[in-house]
C-alpha cells in the first residue's frame, strides 16, 4: 500500500493572480495593511504562515496578529468562495489523467498536502471537480510551517483507512522547494513537478527524489515508487 499526497497550487492547477489579490484585501481589511510583497513568494507556504510573514515586518505584535487571524481567515475564505473565477484558473497538464489512473489502483490512497486552509483548498479544487479524488488531507489549518503537515496527513490516513502508513510508504507530489523540504524533513520521498514558479534545476538542487516537467510524464516515476517504494 502507498499513500500519495498532492499539493494543489502549481501542481494540479493555477489560479492566476486573483487569489493573491483576495488574500491581500483580507489582510488589509483585518490589519489595516497588507504588508510588502517585494521579493516575497507564496510558493510552498501555508496560509497562516503567509499572514505571519507579511504582518510581522509591519510592526504588529505577534500576539495581535494571532488574535485577529480567525477574522482574516473568515474574510479571505468568504471572498474566495464568492469571487474565485474559473476563467482565470488553469488545470495543469496531466493532472486529471494521473489522478484517474492512481484512483483505480486499490493499493494506492490519495490525499492532499497543501498550505491552503481546508475550505480554501476545497473551493479551488471544486472548480475542476477534483475533490472526488481526495477524501482527506493535511492543510494550512494543521500548522504554520509546511514541515508540520506530513505527520497530520499520516494520522488522517490512519483514521480514514484504518492503516498506518509509514513515511517510507508515502510520496509527496509538489512544485516548490518547500514541498521538497517538508518531505525530506519527515523521511518522505518527493516527486517534484516544474509547473509552478520553480525550475527543474532548483527542485533537483533542493533534493527532490524525482523531478518532472509536468504531470503528463509522471507515470513512469510513479511506477518506480509504487513498485519499489522510497528510494534508498
């Protein structure tokens, strides 16, 4: 049995710039500022981690940031649900085909590992009917740092399937160096896909076990993992 954990943004789909605008508006409404995005990348970060990253340099005390985080989260998710436009989104090459293939394998369990808050993840996936592939997962609700998410995913896999998956029976598929880092920090193999903002060379340098240009050519690497497990 294998557990495969998928990232969303830059891996399965892209939303364009609209999500950043919605997020920034929720920050501004809640904290009176959206901070500075100069040199900042959202890739691989968790939603609550982004809030801390952007608000801390503005001088707002951490305690105050955390006190108002539930209000910011509510505003963001309400706006995301109301204003996320499918016409500005794009399903990435090979995503549905790979999910369909893996979902037919009785030895494979699919789940999410994403920095999105749970409701935000479900909203994004709903525009392409992808929620049907993922009965559970780990989300931005589970930690500020992405490295905290794999243990939550393994615990939910046990609760959902009744089976305890080990890190060596688990694979993360993502598009950022933080996806790679969280996998390596938890003893989980990573298949990195260069459909986000990170190049194949950067993903290889970060220590991804496999790197592919997009999910259309991921099947061969998936076969290696499914048959052999975690690479030595």
